[in-house]
C-alpha cells in the first residue's frame, strides 16, 4: 500500500486542508500501531481531542522534511512534585520524493533532536556544519542494528540537511538530502529557539499561569526557593 | 469617496484615538465587503468583540506601511484533532501619501508574508536584500492578472521597503516605497521573530495554557508522544 | 522635603524589602499627584491592587536609572473591537546621587522610550551610539518649554546612558550620566526585546489565552482573517 | 552517608525516571534541612504540590553542573501593590565526579547568577571570558568566611565553566571545572535569555494573563500609567 500526498504550493490554500487531513490519517495509523503506551500522564484517556498539528515543512525536489516540537512529559510523585519523565525534543520527519511534488510517507524516517542538538543548530554560523548520531536501541540487545545520522552542511545559499539511516536487521539504507535556503533555516532557528525552553520544560518553571494559586501573587516552587537560600546560608 | 487620515506624530497621543477610530471604520467597511466567509472556526459568530488592532506602522513622505500578525486558523476533525486550515502570516498594508502626513486608504494594497518570507526578513544583514513575488490568483483561471512583488533593499541608513502591484485586469500599476531606519527595521525584526512561532501555530504546541486538562501536570499531544516513540522503536 | 534611599548591594537581600517599600511609598505620592486620570480602561476603579513593581535598576556613582515596561492601553468601541488608546513604552527613570549610594528621588526625571526607540537600542552594536529628543508639550502652547534628550554612547567597557532635561519655564537644567557595563546593557537589550511585542500590543494579537472562546480551537480576530482574504481576493 | 547517582546518557530514556526520582529524593532532604523559612508568599502552605524539576544538566568527566531558574518572590503590601521581595536568579549547582558517570551530591555547591550576571553570560562572544565573585555572608559578621567565584573561559571548542569555593570556617576548598561545548553553551544562552525576563519579574508586567480583570480589555498597572503621564506633564 503506497500512500502519497502532493506538495502544497505556498500560495495555494485551496488544497491545504485536504493535504493536512491526508497527513493526519497517516498519523492516526501510526498512532494505532503504537497505542500500547506506558501509563504516563501524557497518555491519559480523554486527550484525543488535544492533538494539534502545525509542523514546519520544507519540500524540495528529492525529499522533504518537517519539524515539530515534542514536549517533555512529567510524572507526579506521591509528594506532589513533578519531575520530567521523558525529555522533549524537536522531531524531524523525512520523506523521499517519488515524483513531482509527491512524497512517500511509507518511507518516512524520524530523528528527534535533543535540547543540546537544538543548541547546536541554533549556534550555527553561515559556514558551520554539524552532525549527530543516534542509535534508537542503544544500551539494549539490539544496539547497533539501526544507526541514524543527521548532518547539516553549508552550501552556496543555505544548508544541506541530510538524514542517513542504516538498518542492518532489515538490510536497508535510507538517505534523504534536502537543500534549505537561508530564509528557511532562519525559520528553523527562530522556531527552535522559541521551542527550546518548552522542550526543556522551563516554561513550567517560569510561566505565570503556573503561579496563580495565590491569586495574583507570584511565587516560585517551594523547593527552588530553598535552593536559593542554600547559596546564602551554607 | 476619498478617505484620508492624518499621520500621528509619535509624541502626540491626543489625536491617537480618533485616528485609530478612523482606521477602524475603514476596516469595518472592508469586513462588510467580505463577510460571506467560509464557516470555519475563526468566523464563528460572537467573535465581533474580539477584534484587536495594534499594527506597527511606518509613516514616511511618499507612503506608509503597517505590519500586523495574522494567526493561522485550525479545523477540528471528527477525531477531535486540530489541523491548520489556513496558514498564518504577517500582513503588510501599504498606502500612498497624498499630501503632508495624509495617506489614501482607498489605494491600500496588502502583501501577506509567509513564515519563510518572515524568516528571510529576520535573517537579513545590513547589506542584504530580498524580493518576494505573489500572485493572489495563482493556479486559478485568473492567474497572472495580478502580480505583486515586495522588495527590501539596503540604503545608507536602513532599508527601502517597496511594494509593486500590477493589475492587468484593471490596467493599474501601484508602487509604494518606504525608507525604514535601522531602528524601525529592528522593531520589525524583533516583532516578526516574536510573531513567527505564533503564525506557524507552534504556540499551540508549546503553551502551558493548552496543557491544563490534567490539572497542573504537563502533557504533550498524544500523537506527538507516539511520534517520539517511533524514532526509538522503529 | 528631601527623600532619600540607599542603594541596594546586589548580594544583600536583607534590606531589599525595606528599600522597595520605600520606593513604593514615593510612587504612591506621585500617583496621588496625578490621580485626575482620564476615564479609560486602565484607570477603572479596583485596579489599585494590580500594581506590580519590578524595575531593572542600574545604580552608579553619580546617578542611577531604572527601566520598566508600560503597556499600551486599549479602548473598547461600541462594535466591541479593541483599539490602542495610548501606546506602550519602556519608561526610564533617572535620579542623581547625593552621597555614597544615596539618590534623590525628588529630582527624578523620566523618559519614555517608544517602540522605535527601543528598536534603536536593541540594534546597537558595540561601537554604535544613538540619541533621542522629546518635548513633552509638543504641539501644545507649551511646546519648547521642556526639552529632553537621551543619549547612549559607547565607552571602553559598555556605554554611557545620559539624560538631559532643560526646563525653560523653571529655568532648570538636569543632567544624568550613568555608565553601564556590557553585561548590564545585555540585560537591557534582552529585557527590552522581550517587552517590545508587549508594549506594541502584539501579545494580544498572538496569545492563545485570547483565543479560548471556542474551547481549544485557535482563531484569529475576525477582521484580520478578512484582511488575509483581501490580498488574495482584491 | 554518601549519595550517588549515575549520569544519564542522552539517548537512554529507560533509566531517566529513576535517576530523576533519585535527584528529587536528595532535594527533599535538602528542603527539610531548611524548612524554617520566612513566612513569605512563596512559602505559603499548600505549595508542596507545585514543585517542578526540569534542570538543564551538563555531565562531564570530572564534574557536572545544572542550571535552573529561580523566580523572584513578591510581597503584597497593604495597598494591594506587589513588590519584589527576593530577586530571581539562575541557580547553578555543581557536583564533583567520583567515578565513571558517578557524581557526589553531598559535595554539591551552588552559585546563584543574578540578572546582570546572566546578562554577562548572554553577551559572551566566542573569545570572551567572565568571572563573578559571591560572598554569601557579605555585610554580616561572617563576611569573608565563604568565598565563591564562578568563571567562564573560552577553550578550543566551547568554554570551561568553573566554580571555586573557599570556606575558611570549615577549612575546605572545592573546585569544579566543566568543559561545555558550543552547542551546550548555546542551550545555556537561549534558556537564560528566555528565563531572564522571568527572573526579573517582567513577565508579571507584560503578561496578558495578568490583565484579564476587565474582561478582554488590556490594562497596565495603574501606577505605571501615571508614570507615563509624568514624562509629559512634569
């Protein structure tokens, strides 16, 4: 079963909704495949209505990729404290082109940028390059079976963003290379800079919306307040 | 009917309200002309009271322009998921001067900067220039009848921001050229950097205010959580 | 009556509260002097409890200044639309030193940076300088009686921030000059960049908290939605 | 009693929760030691459930450190006004390594970066260095007994972040030195830039969530509104 969708020209809004519905239907399939989730807070029932899709996508001749922030999940301890359960990331999803403005979602590959990898991207100057290596099965018995590398390298008018996935189990190699303009990279940098404190969970430490328990009076989490004491009192 | 309004000197707040009321009355006319809107969420009745006007305006000798963010609209699917219906933009509105500090709102022309075009503006160095081309009727039978181009070009102390609109149907040509200082351009860059994640809809992916369904426990949209699994599990 | 307060050393938190209480008592006096305010929304009764004080202050040998954002005020029209009534600013307040770590609040002078002036400050490189001129009575019969100029000029390790106020009516001249380090100027730039969209009122155009009327579905103000149509439809 | 915890490799999420639980348990001990807090708003009872932990940590061979924002606390005056009671900071916590990926939390030392010190960090170019000195007991009879210095110095691919603590009372000297990559430093800069307005308390001056008392109409704190009048009217 081959699933395709057309690239959306930036100025044609007429087909936008249909395309996004199509993307969504794929994702619903993916969700179904992995619905045996752990019982953490993010998977509590009733959240189906909270799915929001707003990826930033770059469609080019041979491949496309999109960026979307994934927030950290928190676990509530018996004490009532919240602690990060799974770290957030910027998820990059790549698809190969299989025709003019057609991309193969069945060959989608993902790469989750950690906070520090996002920092690397944000800090890049016009002549800088970077490369990250992930092994999804690291430290398990399957270590080394799948190796992913993402590279960002400068070219004349922007960067090449490339993902390489080697799966020794399936004996497959996937390679995606997408040229991005300086304008597109500026969007990536600005959006990632915006998202970084959120994928770190720092928005929960600083947001006034978390501070309204005492009416309009701001507060900081009790423990941090004491940490501050520690420097002075120790 | 020729509608005019006076330029507001930056330090005279006395006439500010009147001017803004006048701008608003024009806009209400415009709204009336286009009130046969599609039945999406942004057009649900009852929103008349939510109109907010806070453009950033640059008034110069021959023309003026203003910037205002336009948020994306979302469609709610049967599944409860939200998907971008129309992409957001930074709307630029130009008016020609027709006298000292008088501008002709009947000759207003608009240009909606996409996220990537905003990225281009944000990334501009002091000697950089950029130009964008829009055809409002692209891919329709009217394609090519109206052609718009926006250019930003460096000059001694800032940039020239120019809009060119050629309407072959009405046989009209409009040209607006507004010199902006480096200070004004810094406001444009900072404001556009602030607005960019919002016109992309990323504020909905990261805002704690969207995460309060489970009390004070943060969560990420269920699907994204599974997308994160995908990198590790695939 | 001469009112004084001591400078707070950055690492001594013990006297912080007393100092701030003292500052506040001065400000209440000032408020009383000007309580014949216009009947706009910001002056609606009941807001006394919403006063929040968190200025960024730079205390130096001959003078001190502080920065604090002043939000725009909006007026609600009969149509329900909100329109900016008074533009926001970054208020700078200067006081001369009259002894070691003592400053004279009776000789306080203020200078309200507009959005564009904030842009000028944000855009400054290490060797740049800028100067702004204000006449509080511009366009009135008192024009020219009070002239204020604020300058920011580079020096070896940062900038000199200076305010000059000439009052021909009172025949007084006040001059304040405060050296700021690059670290202090970085705080000023970062804080002003953060505040700029807020003093422009753009936070009201982009904040999800303004978009909750239709449940969790985002929307943009109705009129802006139509403005977006305008580029395509005109 | 020696408490240890293992370093979490960035791509292994399986042990993440356990590690964080362990960190938390240490912190609860610390909180207990200092629970004789002043009766300010941040210590009001009922806040135990609001503890949130999301530090940014850099683990290296000889030591580790983490960053976490500490919000300012406010005091409500009889007039209803809020005034900063204790200034916010970015808390840095260092621990020495005592084996491969093992760190000694009993030898933890803290250093609270003030807003201006954060500005210094944010403003650092690739070749810049900075150093800060704190005396937790400054201006008390114990002045000089504990001296802390934090330095950030450039090296080939990033910076060395070092903390030096000399305690003449206990006759101890602690030294921590952690190399950070440019990517890690970019995360620190971006996260600190995000947090800076919050540790200054400016989010309370600008957040629309503080402005909803009059329905959807924005306002600015009453006093600030009058401060604005002051520039024009004085």
